[in-house]
């Protein structure tokens, strides 16, 4: 069975027995003065796998990393990789706000937030195992600040997305209200001119109705006045009895 621990590390056998083919979750192991810290690298967007990085301190206080080189330098480089990831997302959030941009930030910060929280928790456990080890203390504090930064970026992106959804909903409501008002005005115009159109259509038909040979002037004006009165009555009924529905925006005003 392959172990994520380098074969050259002279670690207690319990460390190798507790590790399977993969490093697993972020955690701390201690035995016989040895300290093993298992952390995860910065997750890449869209990648569900987590790449481990291991830091081992022997009883003499010497640190070694699975990335090669001195363990403390690798630990600082690991923290710096998180800072670079946070800075990259901050630059992305400062660009022109859009729903797609906010969604990309949420996709990036969700795995980052989960991983850095576990990193901070793991370093806190390592701090409890070695309360006099200052590098672990500094790394834990840096991880806490990074967790807060990622949490703020995630919250800002979520708030921005919610704001854009609310604004688009309000704009859609306003457009709907405008269409309703336009339809109401059209109904008013139809109610006003419908009697005129109807009477004009009836008397404009080429049918015998008994008025072809006897059409005094007052008849035209009487029909016009009657049509206008009927139109005004219909318009009044439309305006005062059939009011247009009120939308959410109109109720607020």
C-alpha cells in the first residue's frame, strides 16, 4: 500500500498506519515528540480533488515538507499561495459587476472558504500540540486572516448577486406596470371612439335605411353628440370602475 508520506521520513510507525493511500482530510498527528501536519493546497476552480501538503517536525525541532526544502519555508510558501489566490479574487471583484462575475466569485470562494477554515482549525490543533512553537502560531494567525478575507469576498459576491436579482426583478415589475398603464390608456381611447366608429360604420353602409333622401343637418350633429356622450360614459366606466391593477411598485408609491 502506497503512503503519502515520503519514504525517507523517519516518522513513527503510527503515522504510516493511520494514513491510507491518500492523505485524507486536514489534521494533525503527534507521537514520541514528532508532529505531522496535513494540509490541503489551494483548490483550483472546478477541481473536486484536494492535493495534500505535509509538514513534519522531528523531536529536534527540524521541519521538513513533502514539497521539498525546509518545512518552515514551505509552510510560509503555502500561506503565500493562499494570499495570492485571495488577491486574485479581489481583483476579479473590482471589475465591472455582473451576474456572471459574481457567480464566478462564488464558485471560486466556496471551496476556498471550506478549505481555509479546515486549515485554520488544523493549525489551531497543531498550536495546542506545540504551544511553544512560534512558527505554528504565526501560520495559524495568517490562516485566520485569510479565512476572514475569503469569507468577506464570498459574502460580498453573494450580496452583489442578490442585489442584481432584486434590481432586475424591480425593473421587470416597472416594465410590467408600464405595459398595464399603456393597455389601460388604450382601453380608454377605445371606449371613447367605439360609439363613433360603430355609428359611422352603420350609417356608412350601402344599405337602405330610410334616411338617404331625408337628411337634415341637425341629424348629423345629433348622432355625433349621441356617440360622444356614449363614448364619454364608456370612458368614465373604464376609468373609475375598471381601474388598472396595481403592481408592487405602484403600491410602494
